[in-house]
C-alpha cells in the first residue's frame, strides 16, 4: 500500500555553494510532487533535510548545529543529511542521535526514496557511493526567487588541489549535454525568471563527459529567449579563455561579471597548492577582461594562511592583489581538511595570523569595491529589480554587479530597466535614476 504524504511537511536547510542551493530546490520539488508542503527550517516539520557543506571546519560545525536544532524542534521528525559533509564524514553524522539517513552525493537527488513511510530508523542508515564510483550527472536548478535561478551545468572535479576535499565529496568531473542544459534553461525561462547563474564545481571543465566545451555551452545558452542575463559563477583562470571573454563582451545575455579563484598571489604557494596556473596567467586574464570590457566586475577568491605561506609569500599575494584591477576579494582563512595533501606541507600558520591576514585582505577588498562603485557613478546600466521592499526602497543589481536602490515601486519587480547610477545610498549601494 502506497503511503499518503498529502499534508505532511518538509523543511530544508542549505549550507555552502550555489550548487547546493540548486540541488536543494530540485530535492524540494521531488517532495512537493508526492504531496509534501514545504515549511521553514525553524518551524516544526515531519521531515528535515540538511544539505551540508564541508569546505571548512566551520562548515562542518554549522552542519552539526543545524541538525541538532532540527532534532530538538521535533524529535519525532525524520531527519536526512546529505551534501559534502555527509559524503566525507558519514560515520561522524551517524553518531548524532536522531539522524535517520546519511545520503552521499550520488544518493542526494533520490532523497524521497528514503522516506520509508516516515518511520524513524532504529539506527542511522548510511547510503553513499564511493567518490571514485560516482559517474552520473543529476540535473538541478533553483527556483522560488522570482528574479534569478542557479542552474547546475557541471559537477565534480578532477584537479585535487592540496587543500581541497571537494573531489572526494563530489566525484569526478561530469556534465549533461548542451542540448539538455539548454532545455533546462528554457524551463527556467518559462517560470518567468530573468537571471540565471551557471553553477558547478569546476564549470570551465564542462564537456568532459559529453565531448563538448564550455564555450559551446555559453554560445548555445545565449540564444535562449526569455532569459535577460546569465552570470558565470566561479571559473578557473586556466579555463577562462580569451574567446569566452571576447564572446561575453559582445553577447546578448552574458553579464560583464567574472568570478576567478586566485587562492594565492605567490607562485611558490600556488605550486604547493598544485593549482594549474601561475599568477602571470591570472594577471593576463584580468588584463584581457579589462581591455575588452572596461566596466566588468571581477571578484577574486583568495586563501590566507595555508601551510607553507610565509609572511613574504603573503606579502606577495597582498601586493599582487593591490596592484591588480579587480573589483572585490573573497578572502578565507585556510582550514585543515582531513585526508588532504596540504597537511603534509611544512610551515603551519597559526590561526591568529590567518585571521589577521584575512582582515588585511578584507580591508583591501573594501577599498577596491568602493573605488569600483565610485568609478561607475554617472554611468548607465541595466538593472534587474528584486521583489523585497527594504525601507521603502527596491533593490537590484546592474549587469556588472553593482547594488542599486530606487524608491519602492512594485511594478519594477523582476523587470529590467536602464538606470543612471548616482551617489552612495545605504549599505554599499548606489542611488539609481530610472530611464524608461
């Protein structure tokens, strides 16, 4: 006899990257398809699903805390944990009393098959495929935000950088075909969503499992009607080619917005990390972007205090970034991850020094971002407005990722208008003037 889930509630919590958010939305849709009503994670629910992250030790800690909070909220609820932390540390999660299922990366999007009529398990059930055997690509995209969607175009990674566990959590690089990915974009367009962020673990590696290329994907997506703009999420600098940059410069829909993981501005540290580029190549990419798209936004990831990073090497990074024409930094303190090669590198940086280095990078980033905004005052840009009313203001993002505010008008929601950028508003925003 098939169990009736009508009227049952499910709550989700997502930690980590945009890829996780796209997958959570797809999991939620599977629950809704069999009768569940989605509720907030802070509310009492029949089922709790935590989509975890394990990029840092702090991410692991947050995952555990959210799991325990759900169990306290409703001890009778069925609790399922998935995501990278689940794949990497399943046995640790199984020790938390009240967790019913720990699902690996390959099992994540089959989550509803583990409901077992909502009967709690006597012991935690672990279901995961070893990362070397994860072969299938599961499509996903986020929804629920009228303005934008995260579209999963790629999964897994073959790089094995010394500080990173993601290949062990996500498996090898793989993707769907361009044709199927375009069909997903069309479905998003039919929902009235105007902006799509392409997400993955290593999106520039798209095509490895379909004998296609990321550049071919970009060109195909640019033809999908109804989508106003695409953003390329983090892409490895060695995979961001001049032809991709040149295409974005002249495309109909791809925004002049790049997010590049540098991780270190010291070639010596990049070698220790086993990154596939040097800082000279990174600088070439930035220079070419600014040459063909002078107003482009360039965000940069950087890790401070990794094993082997001396004060001199950090100074190299700081000075390199200071002199580079970029818009914003996303600095992170190095976090030791089990079973990574970085643990064998000599020269452990004390955590206090890591924090100090991150703070210096944050201050540099603030100056960079303010300068980028100030240089844009007086410019005209297209702005996609969001649905929230914030202190009688409606907010939006320009194509080149500048936050803009104008007086609240519900008729602007999820629409794109040309806006002239003015002076500073509130909380790192520019005041805009709409031109219709």
